[in-house]
């Protein structure tokens, strides 16, 4: 029977829907703004698929693991670490070291890039790790594509090959001011199966052909959006180029809303986005995937909630990406955290990649199968 160490960061992802672009040092502020914890539910989604597997879980008390196991109907677990009601990174490190000492074959963690850093600090490459994505930004390559994809990787840990994977994180202070600065913190070992794991984020050049391609997309989308219909621009340099072409302000790493030829509101949170959609129910959303990872929604876009997608309508979501980005992003992903919302998206989606030019790309979600058999 395999022994799997489980650690949950209870505050992971709190800053996403309230527009904080991260949770480091801001969990209390996020809660004041109405954020709701999501890591426990993400953990339960994976664990519920492992109820009948011959696995013994090693875990921490309460919200760091025990509660999720109990809620998922799993009784084969041992609490090796007692945590306080308010948890810290030191708790994650201490718990993981206990699991390693007890012979865990895998450290399963629930959180974002910050949690991945803490797990790596605790165990290095001695034991493979795997992340269930629950943070705001997940740029590292140690995460399953979604909670369901994590379950087969956990189940088959004894037979899967291991590979190196980057642990990255961003400077959240710089990120909140509109500057994306990523740093490689180390290399972890992960169980590997094609189609079940996300890639590390890649940043694409802003010169030469890439810049020309971006401007061609911007010119085309400016013409499309000139009708006066309200629209929403997601984060990134491609959507920023659209705003520049239309001589409109844009938050580079935020989500902005436009109506009547002007910016209605900048750097929206989930509540203000819903308020905009209440006033402008015919708005369209223009969004660009994360480089290499391919996530349209689900990584750094928690402001765009399932409720917002329901109001916008999947048919009113326009994806834009340069050909260079698409070459490095063979598969696009949706991970809204709501399976019914994910199921509303088609199997393929059109991506605007030039002036009047589009490509069809496959779109994977928690309700569609990646390459290979992801069944339990």
C-alpha cells in the first residue's frame, strides 16, 4: 500500500476573485473583501476519486488535510502533524518533512506557486511532488492540469516515470503594479503522464515578428470592437496592444471593462465584473492564453468566475494569440473550478491569430479527456 503525504494551504487562491493577484501576506485583506477559500474543495474533488484505492494518506490536522480526507470519505489516513487554526509556510515545511520521515512515496500539495516553493524547500528532490492547482497564479510545471487529472497520477505513482519540473514564482508586489517578473526557485521531481500535467509558463518576445503579429491582431480586433458594443479585455500584452490600437487605457496584468468608447472600469475584481455585466449584458470577453500552459481561464483569471462566464456566454468569448505563442501551445485549457461551466465550452475554439486570420484549437477541460486514459 502506497503512502501519500497530503498538505493543503488553506488560504491558497484567496486573492484571485477579489483582484489581489495573489495571496502572499494579504489573506486577511482578501477575506475582508469577501474572498472564499477554495483549496479544500479542490482537494476534495481529487480525493473523492481515490476512495477505493489502496492508499494510506499521511496528513496534517484540520484544514491542512484531515478535513478534506474526511469530507471525501477516506478513512485510511494518519495525522502526523498538528497545526494551529492559522497556518503558515513553516507548517507546510514541517508537515512535509514528517511525511518524508514516514516513508511517503509522493507529496501531494494543494495550493499555488508559493506552496510549491515551500514543499520544495522541505524535501528537495528526495520524493516526487504533485500539485492540485488551487492558487491564483500557477506558473510552475508541478501541477496537474486540474483536480481530476491529479487522481490517476496519484493512483499510479508506483509505476509512472519521474521527470524534472520547474518550480517558479512571481514577485507579487511587482505583479500588482503591472510588471511580471518570474523566478526559477528550483527543480522538483514529478510523476509524469502526457496530457495530465501543465507546462511552466513561458514569456514570449515583444520584438520582431512577434510584435508585428500582435499589432496585426490588434488592428483586426479594433475594427471588430469599433461597433460600440461593450467589451472586456483580459490580461496580457496582446490585449494591451488591442487597447493601444483603440487609444484606450489598459491594465497590463488585470481585467478591464469598456463601454461607450471609453474604459468603464480598470483592474476589476469578480464583484465589479459582475456589476459591469449587470449593466452591460451584451458584453464580449477578449482573452489570451498563458504561454505554453495554454490556460484561457483558470490560471490568474479567477476574477472571471463561472457566474461571469454564464452572463457573458461562451459564444461571446474571443480568444487571441500570436502564431508564435500558438506554436508553443498545442492544447488550450479551461479550469473554472465548476464542472458544469467547463462542460459549456466546445471541444474546439477559434483563436484569432492575425488580421482576419484564425485557427481552430482543441480545448481541454475537467469534463474532457486529455490524451490517454484519465479514468480511475
